[in-house]
C-alpha cells in the first residue's frame, strides 16, 4: 500500500508540473527526501525525471503553437554552460536556498495578483536575456533543478509572454538545462534508485497527461493558480527539505 501511494505521488507531481511546462525536479526532490532516499540518488534521479517530463511538456505546448523562439535562444546560450558550472561547484546551499525561497514566495504573491490578460510586451534586448539565463542556469545547476521555478514567474511578471507561451519556453529551457546538469553529474556519479523503472513509468504517465491538459484544455487563469501551487511546493522544498 505504501509503495502504491509513493508511485501515485510521483504521478501527481509529474501531472501538475507538466501542465504548466515544468519538469517537476523540486517536487521529486522533496518526495525523495521525505521518503528517505540517499543524497547520492536524489539529484541524478530528479534530473533524469525532469528531462523526460519537460520534453513531453514542450512537445505538447509547441504543437499547440504556444512557443516564442525569440525569447529562448539568449536565455539558453548563457544558461547551459552556467548550469553545467553550477552542477560541479561545491558550495554551502542552506542560505541561498532560503533566500531563493523568499524571492519565490514574493514572486508568487505578485503573480497571483496580476491579471492573466495583461498585454504581452516586446522581448527585451538579447544581453538582458543572456544575463538572466546565466544567473538562472548557475543557481539551477547548484540545486539540481531545471530553472523553471525562476524563469516562469519572471517572464509573467515582466509581461514578456502569456501563460501558455511561458509554459512552452520554460519546458524547453528546463529540458536543456537539465541535460547540462546531467552532463555535470556524470563527472561526480550517477546513482539511481532500484525503483527507478517503476517511478519512470508513473512519471511518464503523469507527465503525458499533464502536458496534454495544460496545452489543450486549461484556461490561462486556471494555469496561473496551478503554477502558483507548483511554485509554493518548490519554495517549501527550498525552505524545509535538506
């Protein structure tokens, strides 16, 4: 019974995160920490699951014509090398995780109180996006996430993309950063849980369903509140799960 609940939780996390263009790393990390997974297993497992779910999410939102490529390339050009760098740095994580959690909570509050129907602004200069991508890539590499928890609220608060455009951009951003994180993780060890194949099956099912629902069925207003829930879970992980 406990194993069924475990797998159901992985399914639910994948569903919720994929529906807003995220891979779910923060959710998987929190689950694995609460369930007693070893630290050596948690980061590579979360990265692997993140890659699969974010790719499925991107494909769904891309097919539904929500992708704005002009926002992506400067972000990715900086974030990939910095995500790799962050993944191999040995730093104390507690303080910056808590600061990041506070910033995230403030972003959530602002995002929820912002209208979903605000007009989309032109994309900023490439060097602005390049600097943003570098910062997000470095932090996401350090903590084993794809960076979507930082990129999504930023794009929405700045008015650079709609809710579904944000999901599409975040999904491919998370996928590419997670691949860079995996490359770095391979240098320090890539240990996976013995339950990984069953976990993958449930995560794939949740991710596929969530990506379809988010891209094709959910209204922008509803997506905003689901994204807020996802970000609250991520903030909780940063504050409370070591």
